[in-house]
C-alpha cells in the first residue's frame, strides 16, 4: 500500500514539475492577407512564457525575391545576418515568469516591376503559388538546475499578387476588350455595312473605330466606370486574382457579361 502512495506521489511530483517547466506558447501572424508587389507588410511573432527563458533568438527565412528586416524595440536587439547589411535576426536576453513579447519583422516583396529590394533579379518570382516563410525560435529553458536548448519552428504562407494599380489598369483593359468583342458580335451587320463602303484598309479601320467607339462612347464610358467600381469592390478583402493577365481575363468577363439595357437605364436615370 505504501508503494502505491509513493508511486502516486512521484507521478504527481513529475506532473507538477512538467507543468512548472512548460514550454512557451507562440502566435505567428501577418499584418496583411496578401503580399502585393511594391507593398510592405509585417510578420508578428508573439511569445508567451510562464517560466523564465533566456538567450532567445528569432529568425525568419524568406522566399526567393523577398527581403526581411527585423525591427528593433526596447529589450529586442537586431543582429546583422552574415553577408548582408540588413538586420534579419532578433535577440532577446531573457524573459521572466508570466512574460510575453511580440517581435516584428518587416517584409519587402518584389517591387512593381518584379525586382527584389536587394540583389539582382534571378527569376520571375511567379505569383501562381503562395509564398512560404519559415519562422525559427531558439531559446534556453531552465529545468531545475539544468539548462536545455530548445527550438520552435513554424511555416506560414501568404498569397503573392500583383499590385492594386496593375490589377485595376489590367482589369479596365480587359473590360475594354470585352466591350469590343461584344459590340463587334452584337452589331455585326451594322459594322460590316460600314466597312463595305470603303476598300482601303485605313478607311475600314476608321469606320470600325467610329462604329464601335465613337457611336457608342456613352455606353463605353458607363461600362468602364461600372467596371472600375466592380474591380475595386472585388478587391475589398484582397485582390481576387494574383497576376495582371488574370485581371485582364476578369475584365473581359465583366465587359462580355454586361447588360447593355441595364447600363442604358442607369445612364438615363436622374435623381
């Protein structure tokens, strides 16, 4: 019977020690849902511990074409990574009991033309797949009189897209293309009749321009304004597409699916 009590006491003591020396908890997040070309964002590494830890080192490994700078703050020091002039590693001397801290890393995606912030361009840095960052945290924890080195690692991903400016311009170009295709198909007989009046190629091009654009300019202008508003609305919580050519395809769809009668009613409506 005594052995049972001794065993139970040993298990309780081990459990208590294990809880007392529990590992820190980590919460890793990003300040943006998407990484746009030419727009910076932040990676936030939150650390919370119930027991003292020391010699904390936090680093983030970026995907190809991206650049990271660790942001210094009181109690958090940035250290130059080898072969670079930028701070990419954060160090914290120690954290006491019931402590928490948030480390911040600033991220530069490639610029509007797809060029990295530092170094030479090595690829197109495709927007087809999400970009993955590896976060590593090294620290020392006390277990009684012993000190153990521990490592925590986590991978986080983010959608990589073209910039909002390229998205809008490409989308509007797509709306224009969709408008041309729709008008050329819907008013095929009228346009063909105008083209048959002249044999010269330059005159045919002029007649096509007049029939498609000038004769229906109010309709085109209204459609472009509606398309602009729709593109902005779709980008409220992040760009719905990742590349400029996908934005063109989206714009073509808007131009082709537009209801001419509805647009005419909107144009004639008066408050």
